[in-house]
């Protein structure tokens, strides 16, 4: 009995594609302007305070300017792997901006969808630099992912928790 080995050929195509992507990345790196020095220092570490006092009686104090915009940072894997540098993001309800950096040799975007799957915001698909997606979110659990075909299925997604 002889087996056809087509299945193996398919398996080998993934590393091949990766090598190709890396090769393209090297080429693109030569032509790209390496001028922008990204401000990588983000000192505001959202302190994860989980105060488990279950008294959520007051519905948000009207006095404080509650909607101070928050900026979350997210980056695509710079080597071209189909994943983000984070699989979870956390924010407070209100205005939420996602500053998405893509130094990968592939174009990506960041898209945010509700648990039911409806898209709440989709950033531009781009390669190089960073772009911001601004959203208004209420408390809940959302998904963020790249909507370029195939990327989400390959692992380019995560969970955005808003509380
Ligand atoms: Cu992508």
C-alpha cells in the first residue's frame, strides 16, 4: 500500500511562507524610512486593582470628568508571526483608544467586536508605524483581532475587558 504524501507538502508550506515573509521583511526594511523613533516608554501602568467589595450601588459619580480618554497600546509581532504582543487588554468604560503599532512585514489592523460578533470599530489596515483606533465602550468583554483574511484564525486575536 502506498500513501500519497500531499498532506506533508501542506504542512511544509507554513515555514516556507514564514521564511518568505521574513525575506520580504528584510527587503522592505532596506527601502523603508527608519526615521520614526517610537516613544516606547509608557509609564502609566494601569494598576490592576480588583477590589472585591461587591457593593456597586452608586452609578458613577457625576462630578468627576469620567471620560478621560484612555490609551491602550498594542503591537503586531514584528517578525511577521500572526499574533499581537498581547492577548488581553483591560480598560475602564468610556473613551478607549488603542494605539496599534505594526512593524511586521505584513499589513494588519485592529478590529474590536462585541461578544455577539458585531464590529464596534475597525482600524485601518496598514504596514509600518502606528495608528489609533478610538472607541466608546461600555462594560463588557470584547474581542480584538486583525480582520485581514486568515489572520484571526491563525491566532491574531485577544480579549478586551472593559469594566
Ligand atoms: Cu493581520
